[in-house]
C-alpha cells in the first residue's frame, strides 16, 4: 500500500473494511429522492433549502465546523425567451419539454422553459444557417460554400465532435452571428442510439439540454471578481470589462423544434459528416428560413451558498484532504449532480459513524457542497480564491465527483474487463467541473471519479428520479460503490504516513505530453519539425523522473525499516506537497493569466490540454512564445528534480542515523 508501512497498511485495511460496510444503497436512494424532488438551479430558493439540508445532515452525522458561506455573484435567469420561424412558414417553437404520465415529476410547474445561462438579451429577425457543431472549422466550410453568418442566426448541434456550449457561443460571437441556437440531434443522444425516455435512457424529441455559455475557459467563477472572492461587499469590475460574459444571444432547443428550421433550409447540401439522425435532407441554409428571436435575461447580483464541514485530523490537523460535489442542477439533476450528492451524503454518514466510534483520520477531512457549478464553476472558484493562501499551504488533494451513476448495464460489462495499471488513471484532465480552481489556480493535486454509460437526458428535466430508478442505477448499487470508493481514497490520503505521490509516474506522463505535442505538430505541419530544440527539455524530464524513482525507493526502504519518525515524515510530506505548487506560473499561461498550471489546463472546448502555454503557442506558430514556455517548463522541472533529490538525501541521512 503506497505510503504505508506494513503495520500501518494492515490497520488501514481493517479501517477501510469497517468503513465500506456502512454506506447503504437504500439510504442513498432516500437521499436521492429528496434531492431530486424539486428543480433546484443555482440562485433558487430550493437550492438554498438544500444547502441548509446538507448542513443539517452533516451536523447530525457528527461533522465539525459546519458553516454555510455566502458569495454574492453575477447570476443569469430568463424573464422572457421566444422563437418563431417567420418564413417560409410560421412555426412557434415550443421551448418546453413534454410531460409523461409515467413520470409525475415531468408535470412539475416549476420546471423552466428553454434558456441558456448568460445569454445576452436582445431581439432579432434574421436568416437561419446550419453550422454543424459550431466549431471554427465549421464556419470555414460555410465560407467555402459562400455563406457568411454575420447578422444571422446560427443553428448548431451539441456533439459531433463535442465542444462546450460556451465555446460555440464565443465562436459564433467572433463570426459576427446575431444569435445562436443549440439543439440535441437524435443521432447524438436520441432515438438513433436506442430507446428514448420514458422507455429507455436516451432523449425524447422534446428534450432540451440546458446549460450556461459562460466563457469560464478564460476566467471561471463570478465574472465580476476575477481572481478574488465575491464575498459580500467585494470590489467588482463593470460587467463591460468581464471577459467571461458573452455578448451574443443563445437559446437551447429540442430537436423537435429544430426540425422545421432544418427541413425548410435552402442552400448547399450539408456534407455527410454534418448529417444527423432526422429524416430530412440537411442543408447549410441561405435565405429561405428566417426566424424571430427574443431573449430577455435578468442579469443581477444574487447569493450563492457553499456548505463546508470537516472532521479534524487526530495528528495532522493542518493537512487537509478535500472532498466536493456541486449541489445546483438545471432542473431535478437526477444524474448531474444529485447522484453525486447522494453518494457524498452516504460517504459523510459513514465517516461520521467512524468518528462516533472514536476513529479520526490522521489528517483533516474537509467536505464541501458547491453552488453555481453549472453557471461557471462559481462556488468552488470563489471558495478557492477566498482561502487561496491557506489552501496552498494545507490542501493535500481535492477529490471531486459530479455524478455517481449514468446507466448501469454498460458499466457492469466494463468493470469486468481486465485493464493495465496505467489505464486505471486518465491523467488528461480538462475543465468543466469543480476541480478547476484547485488544480489550475492553486496547484493542488486533484482527482475526479465517475461511472459512465448511456445517458441521453443530460441537463434536461428527464434527468430525474424516474430516469435513475429505471435506467441509471435502479438498485443504487453504484451510488453505494461511489461512496465506498470516494471514502477509501480519502482515507488513504488522510492516513498515509508518506503521501502516496509517484513522481516517477508523473515524469513518464510529462514525457508523453511532449511526445504527443511533437507528433501532433508533425501531422499538422505535414512532417515539418518544431522550430525549437526540445532535447534540453527532455533531459530535464529525465532528471525529474529519475529523482522521483530514487525517492520512491528511499521511501520504500524507510517505511520497511519501521524507523521513520513523525517529524521527518512531516518534513518529507511538506516537500512532496510543494512539487505540485512548483508547476504554477504566477503570470499564468499566455492569454489566460487566471490559469497558472504549466502542465495542465483545458482548451476552450473544455477538452484536456497538456503543456498549455507551449501547446497553444506551437499551434499558433508563435515560436518566440513557445521558446519562452519551454524555458519555463525546464526551470520548473529542474526545481522539482532538485527538490526531490534533496528530500531523498535528507530522508536517507535520517534513516542512517536511526539505524546506528
């Protein structure tokens, strides 16, 4: 067991066995039903009620220092949204989802009609153009076909390939479009994939994928407090200066509402890869289809609430293992996030029960229920910014779960597939969840957990209790399993004598990142090499990896000897914690200074992006900036290699003294 002596490992296994016996599928079911009984988007009264509920649960479970923290942030909610096709025929888009007798929750009058958070307000009548997934290359194809989208309404799909809706909005804004409509094509998450709700897990014709279009790939969190916490009374920048606030109108619609627009379009026929699952001829559009769009959004300062609690560590109370899940949902949030919240409450109940039995972890466990994740990773970002200095000193790691379960049958087959150890962890981490502030702003190790499967009702009102009970996790076994897995990981980190961080493996990953960059560039530039020398960088990576391997061996020997004293272990752990912090560049990556990690960031699409400053410079052909980024990487690698070597020397020196 990495980071544990043999004796400590035996005790840890016994503790984990005791812990895993406590979480209950039936208790998870009860929590899930309560959480999903009403829509609870950020800023709603119901979501605040759930904040109070979570806080009350944690107090009853025996957690300490339970507090609800308030952040006053820029919020976005619809006052009026309407769309109608005005030519070649009249069609009023419904912008609502169908109710089903099989699922009484679909009849809840508090379900919102279609909108996208942080859409601009306005009104326009204009031609409608189909732009596939709304990525930059899609607009290039339109231009090659003589179609200019300036001043027009652009209709795009969510997936093909996937890109974050905010990136679609920014791209349309840059292209001069008047408005953006985003729909879910049945080829992506509807009947072309299988049975649809209420008979299957895929989206029915009226399902609407809500969401926000915040440009949080530039600056996450409250748009008006970039880099500092939006506590009551905080200084705010004018909204005109907020780079993460879109300036384009945007609305989410169903494929049923998209179909009349698409089937009446003129213009060139869409290429094969642009065609979806509708029984129509997909065309790019011209002037035949015109629509009238009106969006009136309430953009005002509203309170969001983060719930926080802890179990103080018995030996190392100033070293923190943080666990978190966001609470806000677009409607009922059956999968995202309430399955994760139900698992979190079962995990916290189990840890609270251990505390009642007199069992505390060595390090402090901090647990958080975030608000406003769906609007721009808001609650976690503001909390991280508020306590940045303390977190940089005390946070061991952050363990994140959005969702515990999304359709069980596929996962069961996947769990039975043998995998290599290296496949158990995906080190290509993007954005789109609450880990972002911890990794990219604070430089703390992060880990995300989820079970995957067919899930065609994302961010719709059909993502609810009925869906979970019929398709997602009918027995709530995966909810229980997530609570167990999440808790065991937290206990391993909290109780390890030496933090289980493998920097040899880390070095391998960094080398792979460089190799992939080189390979990708060669493909993009038709075999032309990078216009820079990478051998010094590769040499620094080798030094770092070697230092990590030597330290791993020294730690193994020290733990096996049984003579590692507490003071030296604490000193070593502080050195290990510093490694991740050393990957931060105070100036941030070029063009996005909030994102400070030089190894990890996310593309504007939310997709993972490794060596972000270097990679983006290479892709732009900005070789001067690329060379600067290589130098930054080399310096950080050299600093961390020296740190690991020094940690090994000090550990071996102590070990020699203890042996005399």
